[in-house]
């Protein structure tokens, strides 16, 4: 399955600390998602949850966060 995430954005939860977590926002399959990406890799979803396809989406989000945060 090909998961296409668009308009991905992230920002730190706290301005002075680097790794407590990040607010994420993106579109996937025409639906807007937002949540908190914790340093453990867990995602706390906002109002919309991806349902049964969450594992594939989370895998893509991990890759994006590795690229943006740790690279």
C-alpha cells in the first residue's frame, strides 16, 4: 500500500526544549490529521483517527520525523 502524506508540518511542543514532542499536521487521503508525536514514537491523534490503516500511516510518519528532526 502506498501512503501519500501531503502538506506535512511539525513544530516543537515547547520552544526551549528539543525532544519533548512535536505537533504534527498533514493531509492523507483527502482528510486533515493532527496530533502530537511523542519522542517515544507514539502518536496522540487529534479529532481524526486513521482507523485500521494506522500502522502504515505511522510507519510513514516515523520516516518523515526521522528525516526532519534527527537528520
